[in-house]
C-alpha cells in the first residue's frame, strides 16, 4: 500500500467565507477525514493558514499572501493510504473543497525514501 | 469484622503492599520469595488469630510479622551471610540493611514503581494484565482464571513465563527517568484501561468479580494521580473515562445477569456520584495543550451520560470520534463513529459510509448495518442481523440479534 497526498486547490483563494460557511465547511471536512480514518486509511492532515502567508518571487521579492496575478492556492492537504491512485482519487472525491466551483483536488503518490522519486 | 471476613479483606488490601515492598527490596530475582513471605504472613495470621482473636491493629501486626519473616530470610540467605555480613558485622549498617520499610511512603512508591515494571513494553499485554492482577491487585490465581475464563494451570504458566521475562530483561523496580516517563506512562495507562475493559466487557458471569476488576483499575489510576510525577492530564482523562463508564454498571445488567443495551437502560440506575466524580476529573484533565485519546474518549463517554437524544449530542460525539480515529484506528471506534454519523447526518449518508468499512468478520459490523437499514430496507436489515447472529459468540449476543429480527 502506498501513501498519497490529497491536495486541496482553491481556484480563488482571495474569496473570504462567512463564519457560518466556515463552520459548515469545517464540519464537512472533519466528516470527510473521519470517514477515511474509519477505513483505517488516514495518515496525517495538514491545514495551511493564510495569516502571515508570504510568497517569495523569482527575484527574491517577498509579497504578502499568495494572490496577485494568480489567485489559485493550496488550502491544505491530507495524506492517506491507498492501494492505487484510483482508490486515492475516490477518497478525494468526497472532499468538500470540490463543492466550490473551479476548485480541484490533486492526487499525488508520495515518494518513498528508498526508491528516490 | 469477623476473622473469616477480616483476613480475606486484609489479604486484598495488604498482600500487594507487602509484595511490592519486599520485591522492591529483593529485586525480581526473588519475586517468588517476596510472594511466599507475604502469603506466609497471612497463613500465620489465620493460625494465630483463630485462637487468640485478631490483634487491635491487624495491619500493623501483619507488617511486623512480614518484616520478621523477611529478616529471617535475609539472615538465612547464604549470599548475605558469606559476602555482606562479615563486612558490616557489628556496624549500624547491618540493622539498616535488615530493616524492611513498610512506611506509607515506601509502600506507595514501591507499588507505583512496581506498576511501571509490570507494564513494561517487553511483556505481552496478557502478561501485563496477569501480573497486574496478581502483584498489584492481590487477586488469587482462581479469580484471575475466572476473569479470563481460563484454568488455574494456564494462568500459573502465564504468570511463570511473565516473571521469567522480567528477570531475563533485567527489568528494575524503579521510576523511569524524566525523559522516559511519558512513553512508559502511556503503557501503564493502556494496561489499566485493558484491566478495566476486561471487567466491563468480560464474558465472565461473575458480576462481583467483574466489578472488582473495574474498581482495581480505578484504584491504580488514582495512585498515579496521587503522585506528583505521574499526575498528568491524560491520567485524569482516563480516570474520568472509567468513572463515566462505571456509572452504568448497575444499569447495564438485569436481574438475570443479562446485558441491557444502552438504549434500553434505566437512567435512574446510573450512578450520579460516579458521573459527578468523572466530571470533576475531566475538568482536571482539561489543562495543557495535549489532547490524548483518553480526553476524546472521556468526552464521548460524558455525552453518553446524557440520555436525551439531541442533535447536539450526536454531532459532538461524531466530531470526537472523527478526531479519535485520526489518532488511533480501531474497528469498534469506526463502527461507533458511523452510528453517530447516522444520528447526526442521517441514515442515507451513514449507509454509504458503513458499506465502505467492510469489517466482514465482525458481528457488530453487521449489527450496525442491520440497524441502519431498518425502516429503509427491512429485507437488507434482516439479512444483516442474520449475518450478525451467525457470527455472534455468546448466547446473549445471539438473543439480541434475534430480538432485532423479530422487531422488523
């Protein structure tokens, strides 16, 4: 069994959700993760905060928050165990991030230390 | 208290203290000697008190006899005589060396150190529980055999092997160092909770014995609370968890000794004093930043002391299970989480999630599916209850499934 990162990608990270929306979204996310954990397939979860977020550019220029020309950003990722990329993609389908139009989930197998890439 | 009650009572409370102190003094190499001296002390008490009556302070009497027997043993011990005695002969050290310290402080320290030794990760969980019951709780071999639905011979063998292991691994009766204590404490808590569960979920029909196991687990956990270096939030959380569970002890068994399911229990029989104690310990556990699995389980257990079937209750239980499963997976937590999901988010969603669990050798998995399909697809509900029935190991579990089928 391999480990996969399920990466939550927001099309427009500058959109700010209301506290009510946030609460609904948090519950849905927790239920989604709980469902994966109940199948003994959850490894870890990493949420990414926007407070103090910075982008370091090619010319070493540092800007606040990731939004400029490109609004797409990563909201966080969880790591799961799965038999295949297809199974991992099935887990990703349940992520509430996908309820937002334009948002996507990226599924990536995690490189093992012993086989390089 | 009459002798025939007094001696078994003192055996239960004092045997383990004497063994812990002597064992601490002699080391695990001579654990049998420590046990023999303690047993012998009670034999002497039985013989003497039967004729002369119990002394005014029976505990002090026992300690004195145990001390003298231990001293006699030390004197007879050839190593002592040939190697140590000549060097210290006539000095005051000789007396110190012979002194057996049965002060409350040393009893408590010895027992706690013994707890860490017995719950050493080198020992298998069964060995840890067996030794805990024998050495820390003073249970008789036949009681341990009954608790495990086993026989004396098997238990004796298991304890013998466990003691051999203690010696092979050269496990010392001492407090773990500050860097080790968290990890070792984790092991001690696991064993205490196993001990509790052994009593709470045991298949043994002996109610008194089962309750005793639970009370012993509570007592051991309380000992950890009473010591500064082990009085930690997760220990309070475990104590709270066990209090909440234990509060339903009376309610979960009927007059015929049959298990009463949570939904059918009379909350009037729930022990409010234990619930109150649990709430107090839970509050003590709510310090620091670490949220252990015991905190989460105690939170769930607290909500289960609230009989009202509210959405708030199930939503909270669901979220606690979501977090618990992230910390540590177990099939039973997965099943309970899915039941909470059906209560909080509805049966339709829960059925989809339940089908994904695929715990096909677990009777409770099919019992849960039966429960979820009931009222939605009774044919499927029946099939699942029948599957649970065929997997059930006890008559009570089979009967519970039959009742569910009859109700459809």
